[in-house]
C-alpha cells in the first residue's frame, strides 16, 4: 500500500512505472523471435555493442539514442558481412564484432564527461528516468508492436523455417536485418531500465519462460510480454523499496519466473514430469 501511495504521489515513480512496463512488453515481444531463431548470442552482442555509441553521445552532448542505434545497426551489419562473405561462422563473427565494439566502449567511457550517467546506462536505474526517456520508450514500443503486428505471418514463417519462407518468396535476409534493427531499438529503450550489462536477461528469459508454457507463437508472444512487464514491475517495487539498482533486481525477477516454469510447467516442468511418470508407474504396478 505504501508503494501504491508513493506511486500516486511522486512523478518520477510514475515515469519509472510506465517505462518499466513498456520495456518489459517490447523485450518480451521481440525476445520471442530471438529465442525461436536461436539468436540469443546476437541479442547479447548488440546490447553490449551499443556502449561506444552511448559514450560518444555523452561526449558530444547529444541524446544517447542516436549513438546507440548507430552502433547497434553497425554491429548487426558487421556480423552479417563477416559471416556471409568469409568462412567464419556466425557465432565467431558475433564474438569478433561484439568484443571489438565493447572494448571500444570501455575505452570511450574513460574519456566521457559524465561517468555517473554512463554507470546508470551500464547497470540501469529506472528511478532516474526522465520525461524524454519515457516518451522515447513509448514511441519505440509503439513502433515495435506495430511492425510485429503488421508482419506477424512473415515473422512466424521465417522464424520456424527460413527455407520454406524463401520458397514462398519472402525476403528472408531483409526480415533478418529488420529483426536486428528492432532488437537495436528495444535494446536502446531498455538501457535506462536494466542497463547494457543485463538487457539480455529481459530479452531472453521472459521469452524462454513463455516457450516452456506453450507451442503457439501468438500465445508465446503475449505470455513473454506479460512476464517481461511483471518482472519489470516487481523489479521496480523492490529497487524502490530497498534502494537497489533496478537492472539486477529485474534480472532476478525474470529468473525467478523462469525457474517456476522450469519446475512446474504443465508439459515441460521437471517436477510435473516426474510426478506424472511416478503416477504412471504406480498405475502399471497396480494393474499388474
């Protein structure tokens, strides 16, 4: 009740609440396609590779959105260029580009003027969200949800079978880079909430939790968005109550939901599966 009263009173907490929910939703939505495509490492790479763009933006005194999006897009195209034009496999190209951009970002951090702001970008502090950050997150969220809704069938087919999608005449490479661009936007929107270091947890874990609970992509997307939003709210609550950084708390909340699904999912849960097998053995023994 105290948290609800504070939420009704303080403007900074209201902005943090709205931003957290939107970040959780869009991370769950785009994370569903990342998980299905087996691109979790790509999500991790882009989330870390935006760091030099953020540092440059602070050094130039401009909004970090522009630098982060630029370096995120460059990362996606750099990985694609190496893997498609050489013998280097995709995971190796991700490691090459990701480590280079992240190392550059660390060097630029030491030259940046505002170390405090950059620390918040690294580890997240949703309670310091400004009005401009909130509106930026809402705009990015609207764009991501609109694109996914408009091209859901194309994303569905290409996520499950790219060969079949190409046979249908879909431009699979364009779809791939479009997802990478959306992933970059979502990563930038998540920086203030969970930070560069932990953004991958909000991208991958809620979608993986939903994947354990359903076999339908549409249901998976909705569940992942719900779990992402719920984790963000829980993380905001505890980070505000105990004065902890929001990023780690949100990451732990996503992990807690995943553990519950991992253990008690009706079809995939370990505990449920063992209980079901024990019941079957008991029934066979009784019949015998």
